[in-house]
């Protein structure tokens, strides 16, 4: 497990670095307003991807060991097409995003959904290294595409990001098909469809994606609130700070991914619960160290890197530091619930966090703008973490003292990291 965690951390670190370089290019070349437009495009695309992932998302990691793979994957393809069509109609009828960006957003979401299906198949088959490769390919192409648009084709608006992304995800979807072609038999026959398996996939997929959507709302709702109330310029500045702070979550997300796959293939629920606590100990320590290093970075560094329009980045996120650290707990512990196919506690905790965020952001953003957004997020993350902590103790039978002992048990931690996958 230790090797897989390190491999995944490196892949996520490279992914974050590439995303950062893309954000840096857009910020320096086009300014806060275009950066804000790109942030809204990305966020809207991810909402459509989450809906597509009802049948094709990471719930497949739990379902693949228990079902025939074609009965899961082929319906997922059809579902992604349906969501793309529904998303196009919805976005055209609303004012959430500029109408001329809608076709690009829908196509990007569909290509991303297909890649997500194939990544999850590789995870379900325990080919984690190949899954990590698929995560990096589109970002490398995307970075090259943005450079080409800016400095060769002289495109300076949001279309530089859109064109680069369309090419990147089209190429990656083809590569992903090649990687999973031996895993999936694409012939269409009656044996590839089962009403019972389809119902099972929908049941687990809906619950899984409800967790994901609530988490996305918990993490991103205040982007829309900040943009609508204060304008895309403030969102562009704030999103840079968010990108830097959330890079710390590479650690708990990587740990959670490996533990999720491990738990989905394990029969010892009690051991996995204690293992999750031990892994959180690693995550908390490393996240705290990383956040302290980020805190030491002077404000002038952001101006030097991103340009004079981003001088307020550090000031805007100062209240978000504790929230980022606190939320590492739900990120790690969620892997236990996802691995055993039990979603109720995750739904409750994320719903509590979103309701808190809705209230706090409505109260704080109009008065304190970016600082209010950061404080609202920290308060909602704290509510979500506290609720999940309470439910985790109840669901696992661990009492508070036992949990602290588990967190302090280095022998258990060593066994966890050495566990064979």
C-alpha cells in the first residue's frame, strides 16, 4: 500500500502542478476577469461530469469485483450521452453560463465522463499506475494547447482554455479506450444488459454521486455566490488562492483513493475502520506541515508570480487555512464508507456542510467579500467534519478513547502502510 500511495501522491502532485501552470498562464496573460470565466466553465463542467458519474464514476470500484464489467460499463456510456443532451438543454434555457460556451462545456463534460469510466475500470482492476497516467495525459496536452493559443494563435480569452481542453480530452479518450480494450468486450448483446444489475448500478451510483454532488456544493457553491455578488474579478483572485491551498489535499485524496480500493476488496470492516484512522494521522501531520509552509510565503510572491492584479491573494484566503486542514478528516474517512458501500453518513455530513455554507456565505460574502468566502468555507468544513466524526464513532463502534489510541498506534500504522494490495 505504501508504494501505491506514494505513486498516487506523485501523480496527483504532478497533476496539481500542471493545473497550477495552466492557471498561472491564464492569470498572467489574460487577467482576473478571464480567469474567473474559466473557473466558472470548469465548475459547470464538473457538475455535468458528476451527473454522468452516476453510472460511470468511482462507484464502479466497489461494483466491479461484484459484477460483470460489461453490465456496468456499457450502460454508463449511454447514460453519459443522455446527461450531455440534458445538460445542453438545461444550460441553453438558463443564464448560469454564457450561451456561446454551452456546446464546448457539454462536449468537454462528455469526453471527461468517458475518460472517468475508463480510469475507474483500471482502478477496479487494481491497475492504479495506468489510472494515474490517464490523469496526467490531458493536462500535458492542455498545457501545450494553452501555450499555443496564447503565443502562436494569439487567442487571449477563455477560448484559449476551451480549445486546448477539447483537443486534450479528445486525444485522452482515445488513449483510454486503448488501455481498457482488453478489459471490456464492446459487443452489444442481451447478455451485456441485466435489469437487476442496472438497478443495482443506479442504486449505488445515485447514492455515491449524491455524496459527490453534496461535497462539490460544499466545496464550490461559494464560487457562484462570490461571482454573482462581487464579480468575476474577485473570483479570479480568490480561485488562485484556492488552487494553492487545495494542493495540500493531494495527500488525503491520494491516501483515500488507495484505501477505498483496498477496502472495497477487503472483508475485515473493523480493521479498515481503524486503518482509516491511522491514515488520517499521516494525512493531518503532512497537511499541517504543508499549510505552514504556504503561510510563510509573502504576499509579494503572489504579485511577482501572477501579476499586479493578484496582490490580494494571501489576504483573501487567510481565514481558509484552518478549514483546509480540518477537511482532511472527511477526505480520508470517506474512503472507508465508500469501500463498504455505505453512504448515509457521508450524505448527512456533506448536507450539513452545504447548508452551513449556504447560510454563512450569504451572510459573510456581501460584507467581507473574499475574506467572507474563506471564513464561510472554514465554518462549513468544520460542521461537516464534526458531523462525520460523530457518525463515524457511532457506525464503527469505536469510542473516543479507542479512536485516539488508534491514531497514536504507530505499529498499526506501519502494518497499514505495508499491507499488500
